[in-house]
């Protein structure tokens, strides 16, 4: 079985009748959404889905999940979402798919947040492989990027073809590569303190567990309290 599918299938076992389920974004979360759709049909589950992007909204509807608004269902029982990096403490970098703002809003509303990923996402420390995506408003974005440089990273404006990539919220993304990040908790706040920043892809202390698909089978990482 594909490693992403292995992880997604393990997480979908936690979906139960009556739940409000957060629908993550990215290729692994999309596999989970399809499997949730299969489970809804096979078991006749009455669940509703809160999407974290326009893509997960469309996919959820296509596979038969009733899509609702977070404002009408402010407590999400379980969210299944992907990640770009997972460190040993279950801290994450997310947002290479561009959905980090909605993903963090839904994660903050979730009782349980399960991360699904293949083993290539495991790192010793955040920033080891991936940049930190930072969503920034278009107004004066070069000024915002200069301020990000002052934090010791190298921000690169994400492109989508010839034009800058635009998020579901109508903003740009600066991908910020850090040499090394010793304190992601502090960095998450410092980045968000820069005027023009909407939010960033550091997810510290938000995941409950991670289902990691490995060549030796499923590996589950639990949150350490
Ligand atoms: C999107 C995300 C995704 O969850 C992350 O990029 C992982 O995607 P994939 O499962 O395709 O590797 O944060 O904003």
C-alpha cells in the first residue's frame, strides 16, 4: 500500500458517527477525505465536514460529505490533516499547499488533530528540509518580506506560473528558509507580530497524534504532555 494511503487509512478509523470532522488539505489529507466518503457510504455515518481549503470543500462534497461552516459548528471533534515536516515533539511545518491559515483556524477549533504523512516528512528539527510558509497581505508585501529577512530567514515569494501564487484568502505566500530554528514556539509568535503577516506555517503544540506511513508499517507519534 502507498505510504500516504497507509497513514490516511489509519486516521480514518477514528471517524465516528455524529462527528464534526475537519477536512485537511494536500495530497495525503485528500486520500483521507476520499476514505471518509467511502466510510460514510459503507456505514451510513451522519457526519459533517469542515473544509480547510476550497479544494477540500469541493472534494468533500464530491465524495458525499455534508460540508458545513465552522462558524455554525465551532467545535470540531476530529481533524485529519497533512504536514510538510513533523518533528519528534509533534511540532509541524504546514502550508506548502498554501492552505495554512484555514488549516490553523480549523486546528485551533479541533478537539483532536491527527496528522497524516509518509515517513519523508519526519525531521529532527523544524526547518531541516522545508521553508516556513508565511501568508502575507498583498499591500506593501516587499516591506513585509524585508521585515521577515530581519528574523534571519531568506523569504522567497511563492509563484504560481508567471504570477505570484494567491491563497484562498487572496493573499501572497513568502516561503522563509531558516538555517536552524531552536525555538519554534517563539518564532511562530515573532513572525505573526510583523505587520502584514496573516499567519505562518509553524504549528506548535497543535497536533494530538501523527500517523506516519513507513516501509515497516504505520508509526504513531503521540503528543507528549
Ligand atoms: C497544505 C498543507 C499540506 O497538509 C501539506 O503541504 C502536506 O501535503 P502533502 O500531503 O501533499 O504532502 O499544509 O497547506
